[in-house]
């Protein structure tokens, strides 16, 4: 089928998926999802044309683009010519790096015999679920896979299939063909300390993420902020590559999707997210069992820490801003661990009229960890970036190594500015 006809047909019936094409000797691709043209790219000379699932697209909007060889204006013009529509141009979010399409990532992983998967310090369900899901699929393909996390496996996620594969990061990383980071917005959050120094010639080959604040570290990046979880990126990757999607892979990925979407409640949860969930459940993920494991499985110590955090909750501006602070004594007296704070900050948003919730954790060493959550009016990712933190518009964090008490005051003063 002629490309122009194919694209016209695709637009008139609407579509969601990836279209790859060759136009005037140039390879290109477009990613369409849920009524938006997410990403368009023109590149080299070879290519193929592929059309996936047909759905409705009312209007084509280029949300972002990254172009290696061709100026963005040329891409917009070409897309307009090819599709015969006017393209809305939105500026790319800060720090966004998107490779042409899954193809290059698929090829890189397919060619590697040994792969190391890394994710961020203080790991959450998505950090574990995305690395374990990808790792188990690559293992089923016969590759050698190691999954490392600086903080190892925490007790809440021991139920994950083959959880023993998640190892504490060794002081020196072993040799591997490919080093892949998942769900980690900055290289520092990999917690590798000095082991990434060029002197030992170790560096991240692929940076796979969904944080718009991703700094673009590593040799290649695959950052898709339209995905509410990296587990979703991995689900699409495995589906596109037709790699093994066993019940264990599906279970790990479902946990990433479930936890990072706050049980499919947060902004960013799209029709595509439910397609992914449907696929994972069809492949063997058990929604009732996994909800129980993720949300009704906490230790008494963690519950006691939550009680203390709630007892200390402060209300400002008629409850529009809520915040609470945990001290080292709260941890020792409740017997809780640092990882036991997961979920506490969200509770501060439960109240009607609350827009912004903050959790401050003062550390023994004088440092401070800040967690921010927003119902939508305030972009907490931008707020966190002002203090060298990061995250998503609805969920972000900041770390301070020293002067925690003073830093807490500075952050609080900044938060209050949103309401005066
Ligand atoms: P948390 O409050 O730790 O649950 O983090 C919320 C979100 O912000 C997550 O997506 C984290 O990846 C991100 N985040 C947390 N702390 C930092 C930080 N110090 N720098 C950059 N991103 C962060
Ligand atoms: Mn995460
Ligand atoms: Mn994530």
C-alpha cells in the first residue's frame, strides 16, 4: 500500500500505534496514541512500514519530538504533508530524550548475550517490577541477566516472582554486554557511587524511563513521559519484540503498573494503560492477589510509623496544603525502616480541598528527604527542580545532604508561596 494512502486511511479511521515509513529516502516513524501523535521522527535511509491497532484519533497533535538528523520544522512540515492535516506544535518538555522507536532498543537487547539491569535507590514497585519483568523475559530468551539495586529487595516486595534475582549492587559491576537503567531520572539515583566513573569504563548504555525530568544520562535514552510506569514501557517493548510474556513476567510488570499509577488512579493513566493491564492479566497476573500483596501486607512497624505521620499532620491555608515530618526518633520508636514511608505522603491528599501534600523526613546524619504530591493544580516536579530534585507533575521528591531542618523551612516557605 502506498504510504500516503496508508496514512490517510490511518487518520480517517484513527489509529494508535507506531507507523514506520520511508519518505524521500529517509526513514521515519510516528507514534500515535489515544488521539495524539506523540512523537514523529525522520532519520536514515532504510525502513519499513508497519501499522498497529486501529483506534480513534480526532486530531493530530505533536506533543514532543526529538530529531537526530532533521530539524523539527522539517518534521512538522513532512508530517503535515503526509497526513494532510495541520499539526499543533507543543514545546518539548524539559530534559526529554526519545529515540526513534522501540526498534533500536529491541535490537540492542536482542544482540546482547549478557545484560545488567539497574534501577533507582529507595526502590518502589515500578523500579522492581520493570527490572524484574524485563529481566525474566530476557532470561527466558536465554540471556545472562543480573538485576541490581543499591538497596536490594525490600520486605514489601518479597512476594514478587523470582524476587531473589534482585541483588544488592556490588561495589564493582561485573562485565556485561549491555548496562540498562530503568525508572531512574538521574544517574546519581542509581546509587552507584564511583563505579560509573569513566576510569573503570562503565557507563549506562540505555536509559529507559518515564520521568519528564530525566537528565538524559547514558549513551542512549528511551524516555516516554506519556507512560505512567516504566513497567508500561517494558510491556510495550516486550509486546512489540514478541519476547516471552510468561505469567511471572506479567506479574512483575503488573505490580509496576499498579503501584506507579496508584491503582490506576493518577493522571497519566490512559486507555493504553488499561490495554497493558488487560494484556498482563490475560497472561497470568492476578489483580486481586497482587492488590492484597501491595496494599494489605504491611508490617506493624510500618503501620505505627504511618500513625505517627498522621498524628503530626499539619494543615495550612484551610487544608489546601498539608505536611508532616518524621524524625529519626519516629523510626526507632516504631521500629520502622526508611523504606516504610512509601505511601504516607499520599494520605495527606485524601482530604477534600487539599492541593499539595508534603512529607519531610529528617535524617540521623542531618540530611532531609522531601516527598511532594499534588492533586493537579501545582506542578510539584517543577517545584522540586528548583531544589535540584525531580519527579513527575503529580509526584516529586528532593534530597538534602546537610542542614535538613533549615532546608525543610526553605521548602515549606516555597510551598506556601503557591497559596498566597
Ligand atoms: P518519592 O516522593 O520518593 O516517592 O518520589 C516521587 C517521585 O519523585 C519519584 O518518581 C521519584 O523518582 C522522584 N524523586 C524523588 N526524589 C528525587 C530526587 N531527589 N531527585 C529526583 N527525583 C526524585
Ligand atoms: Mn520509581
Ligand atoms: Mn516509575
